[in-house]
C-alpha cells in the first residue's frame, strides 16, 4: 500500500504541468490512484479528467495503461505529454511497423510512464503477454461510459475490458467519464468488475455558460446575430449534417464572416488545417458536425451555436461544454425545430434493438428539454441527477427573459384544439394529421392536399393566419407537452386528450408563450476575470506561440494553453525565475521556452513602458461553484458615467463591444436615463423612436427591419432602454 502523500501530487503537478492548485475533485481522484482503490470519476467536460490519472502515473513506479477510444486523439495527447516532459507513447493501428517495434522496445526497457491504447488491442493475447512482463502502475479507462448501453456512445469493444480484472487481479482500475447517470455508473462498475470502487462525482453545472434555446426561424439571421454579438471572438457552430456545414459555411463567408468547415467527409489534412487555424485564432468561427471538438483544448471559445438539435442531452452538455473552459462568461444558443427530431429519427433508423430504444428515449428527452420553458441549468442538472440550489440561475433564457405568456392563451388553444377535432370529424378514413398539416390548415394554406380534402371549407381554416405557421407549430408542441394534445408515437399524428376537452369547455388554461426573443439582450454573469492582463502582450505571445508551434509542427496549445499566456500577460515575468511561477509553466516547458518567452515579454514591456513582475491577482478556480466576480461591470459603469464611448470602454476593459453594449444597456436602465447621448446621436435616436412607435418596443427585430437594417441592433437596444 502506498501512503498517500499530497506533497508528491503537488510537486508533480507543478513540475510537469506548472499548476499550483487542483480543480475540484482532482486531488481526491488522484488519491484513489495512489491509495490503490478502484474508482469511477465523473466530471463534466473541461473538468480536468486527464490529469486525474496522468499526475499519479508520474508519482508511481511502473507504467500506467490508458484505454482510450479515439485513435485520432491519442497522438495529440501523447505529443502534449511529451512536450511537458512526460515519457508517454501510444499504440494503435495508425503506426508503421517500425514505430510499433520501437515502441514495444521502449516498453520492455521501462522507458514509458503512460501508454495510450485502444481497447481492442489491449485484450490481444500477444499484448497481454508483454504486459505481464512489464511493471504496471494501474489501468485508466478513459471515456468509460462507452462500456454502457445506457451511455450515449456505446462501443462494443469496450465490453472486452471485462477480462482485465481476471488477467491483472492485482492492478487497480480507474475509470473516467462525463456521463453522470446512475445506470451508466452502475454499468461501469459491473462491467469492469471494480472492487468496492470509490465514486467521485463533480458538479455538472457550468455557471459561466448562458443557455438560450429558441425555435428555428430564419436560422441564418439567428446565427449571424449571435456571431455579430461576439465580434472577433472564437465560436463553434454545430450542424447535424455535413451538407448543412458546407452550406452554412459558404453563406457566412459570402456575408463577410471568416468561417471554416470541419466534418468527417473532408480529407484528414484539410480537417486538421482548419482545426489548427481555429485553435490558433487565425479564424474565429468553425462550422462543424459533432465530430469536431473532442480533445481540443481551446479554452477561449466564447460561444457555441447549435444550428440543429443534438441527439441527446449528454451530447448537448458535451458540446456546449467546449465553451468557456477558461471560466469566463460564454454563450450557448441552440436553434431547434420539430424537423430535427424527425431528422434524427431517420438517421437512427431501426429502433427495435435495445440500444436503439435507449437512443430514441434520449432523443425525446432532448426535444422535451428544448420546448420546455423552465430553467435550463436546472433541467440539465436534473437530467444528470443533480440539484440546482438557486431559484433563478441568472444565466438562461427562461430565467432571464421570463418567457412571456400570451394573454389570450385559452382562445388560441381552443382554436388549435377545435381544428384538430374538426379535422378528425371531417375525414372518415385517415382521421389524424401531423402538426405541420394542422398548422397549415390554421394558417389558411391552399396546399394541394388541403384543397383535395376540402379542408379549406372547415370553419377553423385560416383562423390563425395572422399568427404565422412557426408560432402555431410552437404552440402545438406546448399543448402536447402540457398534455392537452397527444402525439401518436408511431405515426406522429396529433389527437385531443381528455385534458384538451377541458380547454374547449373553458375549464383549463394552457400556458402558451409569446414567441421568444432571438437576440441576447443582457450582459452575462461575471465569472472569472481578465483584470490585469495586458491585451497587447497577450496577443504578442499568441503570435509567438503560433510561430513556435508551426516550427515544431504541433498544435499551438501543446506549446502553451491560453490560460498560461494569460497568466504571463498578467504577471509579466522579467526573468526566468519569475517565469517559473506562471500558471501552466512546468519544468520542461520552462527549459525549452523560458528564454524566448521572457525575452518577448521584456521587449514588449520595455517598448510600451509597462511594469513587470506584478503581483498575481487572486487565483480563481475555473470549476463550478458560485465563484462569481463582479469586477468588470462596475468599472464599465464608471467609464460610462465619464461619457466614455463603447469602443474605448471595450478597449480598456478588454471585452467585446457586444458585451460592453450589454453593460451600457444595464447602466442606462439602472440610471433611468431618458436619452442615449453621447452613445447614440439625436437623429438616430429619433428614427429609432419613430420605428418603435410603429411596430412596438417588445422585440428588436421588427424595429431593425422597419429601419431597413440600417441601424445596428446595439444602437436600437440602448435607445430602447431609454424609453422602457
Ligand atoms: P476533460 O478531459 O475533463 O474534458 P481536460 O483534462 O482536457 O478535461 O482538462 C481541461 C483543461 O483544464 C485543460 O486545458 C487542462 O490543461 C486544464 N487543467 C486541468 N487541470 C488543471 C489544474 N489543476 N489547474 C489548471 N488547469 C487545469
Ligand atoms: Zn435558469
């Protein structure tokens, strides 16, 4: 039994990774490894799972085996480890036989501390024989949910790992996943035959992410408005299909945004180049299928857009998890439609098998999550079996934008429900219809099928024309969710439930929402800070990093992560000794890069007369918790009170102008200003007021449209703040 000694963990963490603190649960997870107790570690994406096994591997004698499902990622992970001075290697089918032989020789000579391997190879007899002659420290199973049918990424080859405990009875097994459901955890323990495992579960809440989930309605505009709000910040847009990726990407480029595609249909080389361009900030926007993002360590992704609905909440959590890894405020917008549900069902195909049914249930849960109108943070946590302690999360559309209910919900519901009844009565044979058809009847469509069936003669034909098809589809979904209408599982047709009849009799009032606003209109919660970071220096160091990475032909983050550069641009070390204190600078990187980075810092600071060797700001752990800091907003308010322009304030605060406009809106509301001067000139203000008079102040888009798109949303937004 090894005595668990925290000292050694801290020492190794600093020496190789250059970090001083553990993220939540990392220490406990590492202690399990050192004290020889099997474990299941459940942390959200970005929670720092890799270090949970990499650090102990460097504290123990022998070689750690890491089972990992993704061959494509092994190389990056191993490169990254080697660059930090950790003797690591991988074995997979992409290697040449020469590389393979040389790796086996390294293993035999105990030269490897961490070996990555795919599950199917691990259980091969010849390999087991080799391992039996090797001293193993422990086995880590990464992405352990792949072993469970209840997970979202079941891989049959993981089932082979069952035999590991028989073959290596004295070796501990530690498993890591971001899937937190109990069934999955239970399966992991059972399938790996873990012996009284310690189960560690971190919080799945990501308080720095603001979730917004809207019906899709001219998705291109919806996407553009999010990108515009995050001018020159990094963002990922996920699409369901490859063709959507290509289409969206070329439309964005036509419109002047710089975006690159990423999907499995592209050549490896092109894909890699696009990913690197994104990681290195040469391009702001990447449009991708879900294949993108696994294993990339880009911490400054400020927004994730889903142009279509993912197929499970696990996927949603994982993909949105790629935003805001640095703990800074970030936004996640999902634009969905009922057709996504249909599209996924088609893609999933036959759902008779058990795994097929599970996938279908997950898909339905995802759809219900989308059309729900309650707190998103809470809904996600509930799904993963956790609780949210606060009433109002302050970071989701439901909590921020209080979905407004239609005053005449009951009348609208009655119209929709009676249309369903009339349609049923009108048609003797095929007596049920789907929501799209019902929507078309209500909006007075002269569609061939409607005319043929004489449904244009029904009294409910066209009675909701002014509301628009899109809204009617939303309301039908809400009536289904609330149990007033029923949807047949197989044929997707809609019928009226008993509860629905109560609406007709005026005994029940459904909750139908006004269409949700598309545009983010609020500043996000303050989580971590860029206070004290010199933006110019940060950018200089990024360029330096990019050049070094290109020279060495590795991704930029393998040289240093953004958080390390940020810390350099804050501390501004003038010598090698100070440089070693930078968060993210371990011994090896200090030796390789110390001189060149210190020189760049000294040059920059001397040229710009900027102080060096400053005291570090308080460390803010990036993990969940309620560590909210409100540093920037008060400063912004202070600047506005001095009449500072938005651009100036954005520069000073190192925030995107969109964020600063958000602060300005809040400032105007708080101070109850009645004129937006000096931020909007008088003539523009008047034009906006005139338009608002015509189309109302509730929504920005009608005002924007009525001004022919000539005045920006930001100006409209802050002008509106002066009048209500
Ligand atoms: P996961 O596998 O859980 O998604 P990773 O292991 O990729 O997460 O870690 C996410 C990010 O957090 C990486 O950039 C990693 O370098 C960083 N990280 C991990 N542990 C620490 C720590 N103790 N201090 C600071 N950053 C850390
Ligand atoms: Zn909420």
